[in-house]
C-alpha cells in the first residue's frame, strides 16, 4: 500500500489541509515538495464544496513547492479524511457546506 500524507500549511491567511502520496525535500532550497495530491471523486449528488474548491485550485498541479516555514505539520495517515481550508485566526472552515436561504421579509 502506498504511503498517504496529510499536509497542513499556511497560505494567504488560511490553513490548508491536503492529502498527497509523496512528500520530500524540494530541489529548491528551503522548500518541501508535495506531489500526487489525492482528492475524493464523487459521482453522486452529494458534493463537498471544500474538496471541489481545492480540486479547482490544485487539480492540475504536478508538484507543490511549499516554503518550510509555512508547513504546520506533515502526518503519515492510513486513510484520507476530509480536506479543509480554515481561517488561520479562528480555525473555522472557510467554505460552508451549503448557503443558508434568505428569509422573506
């Protein structure tokens, strides 16, 4: 079974949590290379908006070269959990599951 890593890092005031198959020292000094990003594939009606946003942003990425100081943690995990984008100050998820309907006035 191939290794799976949960990579948590800061980017633009947010904390990103992504899953990848390869993590190593980058050829660029001071960077960590993250390759083979893993995203959930949903063919049904239920869609995770955070996963969709991350796939839109990183889906075509061959390798991320993250500055070492932006990395919070790299964990080797047994299975993929939910990817997330959180506000760095509050820790709350940035993307909400569904918008709330407006109340009639």
